């Protein structure tokens, strides 16, 4: 079953095209990651999908409702957690839940029961009366998720839910998301953390308003990083790496953390040969090994080649 | 179907209102702003900024020096309202006013006693320091009352007169003692209600923008009008409480009567508040930022309420362009309506234009705010 389907969805602001003919489908129960740099059109797309912003052209259906014709039906069928999880910090935890529940039409005992159930599920049971503003970021984020789930939506949109949250909290938050999807809920999530995107069943990559890649994480890596990936660590790598650029068999050299990532042809130079070449080019003691490409490599390759205007 | 939709809508409005009430309850500063400030200001205006005048310094130019003129001056000095601080020729009065050592002067022309004796209309001249319009008004009113009473006595039962022995036209009806509280309480009510209502809503809604929760609300099935109504409701109740409080303090501390119907007071206050809350809403929809909303809210509520409402400067005394402008200011109708209700006991027959004007203003601003609200998104 299709939870979300867009066809040539576009949004212009004056002369600027924020989202440019984006077409994709998301299956029910899928965790769909939506990646892209700031300003690539992720949030604009989400705002159209949740009925906050009318498309300029194209169409989208969410939970079977057309977002342009029936935004109110869409709003009732989905959950949404906005970028800065906008809770009322001056109110107690439970009041935030009760308010958002009532906003979605829940009432009385059913609302209280559902709120209690979700508090339990996100690990906030016993903290009902705590002032929301006094909670650490990770717990606030869980509360915001609980607020988005009160009315049992079939689809939830999470716009950078883990921004500014510590790694431990991020990990446990993703456990919650996977649990949610396992229960049949569709999760549409944007994130800046590429390691998190590995949790997604499929990933769409936005560059300058266009959807330039859409596949499973493994599929993306195979398509966009077909070469071998070598990781070099050591000293003086930046200058030495630059000299290796364009050498036979070497496709790309990019700084990565304190080291270098090199993409080389399948039949290109070995790790040992690259190490020798780097030392010859002026690097100090270096260590080079083969590595599996990460989504970050994919992201860099996509952005690179989109800038050059070429397909993979 | 329609009933159940309305029901769901009411649930959502109720949820908004309940949440807003919680915000207010958890923020003692808001409550203090809403309830303590008005009372404090009422006392400040009622006592500290009292415009009541007693023992006002008075200069006298008695050119007539007759028995009658001396008796008149004695009557004025003996009233307790004025102290005769100087006796000068009319040409020497100017410096006294400049120094502020006299706020008024009584000039009795030569022939005053004769005119009275012959039963003609006698003339005294009152010169008043107009720099302080309020004091001038009071002084004129009091002097007029004393002079009139005294001249009637001095003239005695003489030949039939065409009119009163001395004609001074001054407005003292409904406030014969010249108590400023009578005059000020309705004005202050308007001023305070305007400020708190506009500021509180402006803050409450701008806060929702700043927090980012407005987008969250827009993404939920809660409609724009439901957000607006839910947000306004608690402040409407708070504002009405505030009005009752101000009137109660006015009645207890300053003996300001409430001669008219309590229901009409309520209606007048309700419609006025609706307009002010709408104004706050409009500001916050446009400003989207608490700081700007506070400033714009305070200014847009305070200035018209002080200057154009008739609270201090009577609408009748305004230059025509301002008088015209004041027709757009709801505080004008509240002040006018409340004065009529409290001091004269006016009923609906006299009051309806004020109620209508307030209702129109409320309708227009809430309509505008809701429409602007809608256009922000989409």
C-alpha cells in the first residue's frame, strides 16, 4: 500500500524554485529518509506533504488524501514533529500531551489513557508533572514524538527530530522509530546525521530542489560509489592528497575527518601503492586501508556530480 | 453532521482556552500585570494625579472697590477653595501667572456694584492659567459657582431680570463637586483594559510564533478561527474581572457610583475587550515577535486611550481632525458609555451607539486578524 505519493511536486517562491518536479512514493510501514543540505528543499517538501503549504504545480497524496484539495483530512491522518520540537515549555509534561490530544479530537478518559500509554512507551512515565522546560533535550524530543502519535496516525513526519540531541539519546530515539515502523506506521524523516540515515529502508536525496537519488542505503552506495574506497590516516595528508588528484586510477580525493577518503577504480592501485604515493608526495607516516563506503561518501558523490550536472 | 462538527470545533477551542489558562496560571507576572497593576494605577490616578483643586492661589484686581465687590472677594476667600495671594492692577497680573504663584485672577471692573444695584447684568472677568487644562477647568467651575451664588445674594430681590446677574457658561453637570475620580474612573478603566488586553494577547500569540508551536498548531486540525477564539477567551474573562475590580475599587475608594445597569456595564466592557483583544491579535499576527508586539501593543493601546478617548481631554474640545479620528477609537465609546452608565444611569436607549461602535470595531479587527493569519501560510 502506498502511504505517500507525489507527482512532479513543485513549489516556487517568486522566481526561486524551492522544490522542482519531485516524484516519489513511500510504502506503508516504511522508514523513508529525506536527506539534503540546508536549503535543498526538504522542509518545503514536508510542508507541502502535511498540508501547510500549497504546491505550485504537481500533486501529492498523503494517506489517500490530496494535499492541495483536502489539507484538513491530511492533517487529521498524520502526525508531525516540527524542527524545533515545539512543546509548551512552561507547562507540565502531561498538559502538553492533553493539549495536543484535544487538538486532534481526543477527549476525556480515552485521551488520558492514551497519554499514559505513550508516556510509558517513550520512557516518561512518572514524570507527568515535571515542567517540560526542565527536561533534558532527549526527553523533550521523546515527548514531542509522543504528542505527534496521540491520535494513532498512520504516517508521521519527523523534521530533523534529532537535531541538537546527544548521541545516546539519538540512538534510543531511533530504536523508538524502528519500533513504530515495525508496528506498521510510515515514518518520513529528515536528518542531517548521515549515520542515522542507515536506519532508513530507503533514502531520497535532495539537491537544489531536485530529487537526485532515491534508493536503499546499499543501493545508493553501489550506484554512487562504484569504486573502491580507501581511507588514509596520518600527517601532512591534505597537501599530499591534493597532489594525487587526477593520478591514473584515482577518481576522487576528499578530506574526511582528520584523514583522507580516496575513491579508486576497482582495478586501480592497491592500498599499499597509495600509501607509497602519499609518502612520496610529502606526507609523513601514513596508514591506508580499504573501507566500506558510508552514506557520507554517497552524499558527497551526489553533491559533486549534481554540481557538475552529470548522472552517476 | 453539522452539530458534531461544531461539537468537535468547540472541543478544540476549549482545548486552546484551557491551555492558555494554564499558561496564565503558571506565570504570576501575567496575573499581576492584569490584576494588580490596574488597582495600583487607579490609586495613583485617583489620589496622586488628583486633579482636584483646593486652596488654589488666586489674584484679585478689585477696580470697583465697592461694598458689593469686597463682599464677592470675601465670599471667594472664605470658601476654602481659593487663597487670595495677591491684589494687583489688571496690568500686573501677568508675572504672577508666569511664576505660577497664581492659577487664576478675578478682575472686578469699575461699576460692578452700580450695575448690580440697577438690576443690570454685571460683569466679572475670570483670568485662568490655561497651561494646565484640567486645573483651569476646575478653577473656572468653582469660581463660577461661588460668583454666581454670591452675586445673586448681592443683587437681592431687585427688579425682574432677563437672566442671571452674572452669566458664566461652564460645564459642571453630573460632577457638581468637581471630583476628578468621577471623571477619571471610566477613563482609567478604558486605558487599563486597553493596555492589558492588547498586550496580553499580543504577547500570547507572538510567543506561539517565536516558540515555533504555531506551525505545530497549523499542522494539526485546529482551525485558524479556533486558535484565535481559544486564545482570546481566557483574556476576555481576565479583562472582565479586571473591569469589575476597577469599578469596585472606584466605588469603594472614590465613591464613584454605578447608577446604570450592571448588565450594560458588562456588555459595554465585553464588546470593548473583544475589540482590544482583536487589536492585540492583529498586531501579533503582523509582528510575530514578542518584543515588537509588546511595543506596538503598548503604543497602539495607550496613546489613543489617553489622548483620543476623552479620558483627559474632552472629545468636544479636540480640533476637528482629532475629533474625527477619535471616532475610530473604541476607548472613546467605552469612556463615553461608562460615564453615562456610572454617573447618569443611562439606559440602552442612549447607550446603543456606543455598543454598536464597539461591536463594529471588534468585528473588523478580528476579521482582519483572522484573514491575515490565513494568508501567512499557503
